């Protein structure tokens, strides 16, 4: 086999002549093993913290297939996380009757629009469909109108800002800035073989959801569809020349990403029994961009690493440094981005790739010298 053929094989993860798992998969396996074992050696409080981080990791995977693979950065992606969480959260909070935030707002009965959400399976279905439908309609408008670049980003940012404003002003329907509480009453009605699902049970449901979404995203990106959306990112003009309509694939990946984001919003609820504007606004939308910048985008594992690392640092530094934790975290993140511009996982991929090339060169030189 020639040097050029060996080099070409190195460009395809997992097909190298050097038999070793790619670094991103190695890290992903360790993350899943760690999360699987968390309940065996930590407290219930820490289990809730990591359960919430799991929902963030699902959310990060959703943005990674959109931004990392299709090249469609979204400044308002928390809109879809919030839609999924709020739709199911409202349904769960209404299980014990009229929620407190509606009563304080002057309502005397559950609004007609919310009554179908009293059926929990229907509320779960709507928590998936509503974000997907909003993304599909938005995608039709944006991508068929060929809106790109800064204008696309401004539209997504404006939409999440409007959603945040809507949540804040319509307090009797959304809980306002105080958010939706009382979700725990609805969670108690969800049983498994007649038994209530405890914190540990919800944690493992979240873990299973993360594993499922990761596998689905990997299948999606390795399939022919994944190759096409990478082409949308790398060379849209050439893709169009080959007879593909980039708008169709942009709408598809935008809708799929919103579906997973809404799913993440629903997984978030059992770990917090609460949802508010903070999980659906501009600030949260920019936070997830930081996760991908830190972990690395376009490889799935980087999204999980970024969400896990930044969320864990937020929790740890706030305990150690008190009110100064945000400043310390900011310095740490700036250093990571400056010295690792491709993110943690992206940099490790480059190191592994360079080592493999060096080994192939050594083998070729050894054969030529023999």
C-alpha cells in the first residue's frame, strides 16, 4: 500500500492501519461510564446536579449537529429547549389543579388551550412536536429566502428575545420571571409498573436518553444525509451544482436539531421540578455556544465535554470563590479558547492524527531503507 493510500485511510476515523479507537470515541465511552456509575458513589444532591448536566449534554448534541456539522450557528437555540420544557412543564404543573402562578394571575380555571396537556403522554408528544414545528416553519422562511450570515443570526437572536419577553409579560400563563413550579406534583403521577419513579430512576432515564440521542446523532452524521449536510457547511455552491437543494437539507437538520433540543428541555424537568426564563432566553442561548467552543464542534463528543466541563466548573467555582466565580470561570474559558482554538476534543483529534501520520511515515521510510 502506497503512502498516499495510507494517508487517505487516516482521514477516515477508525480505518487507520494503526489499530486504536479514535480519541473522541475513547472520551465518549469514558463519559458514559462515569455517568453510569455516578449514582453508586455520590449523594442525591450531586445526582440531581449531574442529571441536569445530562439534559445540557443532550442540548449541546442538538446544536452540534446543526452548527458543527451543517455550519448553521444559532444565537437563539434556547428557544427550542424552552418550548419543550415549558409545554411539558405546564402540563405537569396542572396535574394538581389550577397552578399557583395562574391563580395569582387572576385565572379561576385552567385555560382551554392547556387542558389537552393534562394528558401527560399528549404533553410529552407536544413537547417534541411544538419545537419541531416552529423550527420547520422558521426554516421554510429563512432558508428558502436564502437568508444567511449575520441576518440569519439576528433573526434567531430576535426570536429567542421575543420568546423571553413573552414568558416575562404573560405571567398568568407562563409564570413570568418566577417560572413554573409545582412540576413535582405531575412527576409523582408518572409511575413504572405502579411504583413512583424516584430521583435515581429519573437519573437513569436521563442517562438512557443521552445515550440514545448520541447514537442517533452518530448514525445521522455517518449516513449519506450526514455527508450532505457537511457539504452544506463546506461548499454549498458545489452541492447545488450537483443537483441538490441545500435549503431542503438545512430545513431538515434545523427541524431535527429542534426536536432533540425540545427533548432535552423535557429531560431537564425531573432533575429540577422547575423551569424558568433562564432556561429559555438569550443568556442560555449564548452559554451553549461557549460549551461547543470549549469542547470542540463537529464531533459530538466535544459538545458533551463542553457541556459537562463548563457546567461542572460553574457548580464548583461558585462554592469555592463565592461571588467571584463568574470572573474566575471567564478567565479559564478565555485561556482554553485562546490556547485550544479547535476546542479540547478537536485539539486532541489533531494530536492523534499527527501521531498516526508520523507513524505511517516511519513505516514507509523503514520499508524503503530495508
